[in-house]
C-alpha cells in the first residue's frame, strides 16, 4: 500500500509507476510550494530516477539554472542546463543537508504571451544541516523565475542571486559545550560558503567543464560515434560557420513610375542597360568561380584532447583542418 500524502492536488511521478502530474493552472508561487513539498518527501533511498522525475515535474526540457554570488576571490556566476539540474539538487543533500525549502516574500508577477515571470527580491533558501553539526542556514537573495504559460507551468529559467547568508546554531548546543573551548571554536566556524556546501560548489565548478561537452555527449548518444569522431565533427561544423560568408538580406524591388520618352532616348537607354547587365553578369560569374581555397588560407592545427584519458593523463593530439574539409591528425 502506497503512503501518498492526503492532498487533493497531489499527483506525482514519484509513485510506483512514475506517473506524470496532472496538468492544471495555478499561481506560479504555488508551484514553489509544491516543489518544497516534493523535496521534503525525499528519502535516503532516492536515486537518480527520483531526481530525474523531480526535474521533469518542475523544469522544462530546455531549462537553465543560474547561481550568482561573491566569494573571497571575486564574483562567481554558474549556469547549468536541464541535464545537470537533477544532480545539482542531489549534491545539496549530499553535503549534509537534511531539509531544503524556499521562502518567497513580496514577489511580483508579470504575464507575457507564452511565459510568466516571478521576481522576488526577498527570497530565502533555508537548509537544515545535520552534519558536521546541527545548523540552520538562511541564504538570502533575489530569485527570478520564468514559467511557461501552459497547463504544466514548469520553470524555464531559474536565476538566484545570493546577497548574504546566516548560520544559526541552537542555544542548547552552545550550553551543552560551554565548558569545552575546542568545541566552541569548532561551532564558531562556518560550515558553508555563501550558504552553499563544498559539495555543491565543487559540482558547479565541474559543470563549467561538463556544460560545453553536452553537444559532444548528445552527438555520441545520437549517432553512436567515438569521442574523437564527435570532436572532429563538432570542430568541422564550427569551422564551416566561421568561414561561411554572411547571408545577404533580400531586397524588395522598388517600383518606379514609367515616363514616356522619345524613341531615340529609349534606344540609347536600352543599349546602355544591356551593357550594364552584361558587365554585372560577368562580375557575378567571376565571383562564383572563386574557390573557397583561394579565399581562406590553410587553418592552423586545432589542439584537442581525447575524452578518454589514459592512465598517464590526458592524451592530446593535434587536428589540422584543410580547406577541403579533411582532417589530418598529428600525434
């Protein structure tokens, strides 16, 4: 017997059959309330399928999640795509967090043709930490959400700008260790950086490498190519876009009123027009006969690294792209 909560709005993909939730139209802020409830229903046995179902319920297929904050070495900004969002939320709990929810105060909503934007300048991300010590962390900032204006109302863009954070330790714990200076010194140290655990920060740094590789991974999954062939194909397509001439905008022909002219002027004008047309046609034919190799010199070697490094480290090779579109490898 399933232990689903008694909620008239509850219809979740987290049941035994991973069903998708029923389409409905609600307030965008209520969707955050539902997301908080889903995060609270997480258990220690939640696997990757659970997190994928969570992201499918609340995020669009092309959604992006952006975090902006300032560390000791300067401002940081990380943007991850839809495929990396489930892992982001799971890393929050892997860093010792037992509870996570968002509080929105005085949010503003703006409706557009196909989306709804929620701008909350007083958003608080609350995380309850069970280790290394019992601490409640309140991370404050501005949260801007863009929902799709449809029945599912999923998040398309998520941008959280962190301003400040507070770590709260219960007085009872301080009273228990009042006579132990070592424990008090440990309690006085921060367990997060701008409200984020080291697990989450390390994952965001890793996403800087993983996000550009999504194109290679998608091509490898779709066409079943080797990592080196995927890299060659992507490089060749980018090279084609670089050397391709920009498309000229189509000009609409201007209509002019005809004027009556005498036969002599019309004859001279027609002969002059024929000469101009023949000159233009010669120029066009000459431009068409120019080959790409005469316009673009040989490209230098493009350094690329193998996606499967060996035991001795990353295996690099140089790939030379010729104007004919062929690749030459130099190990």
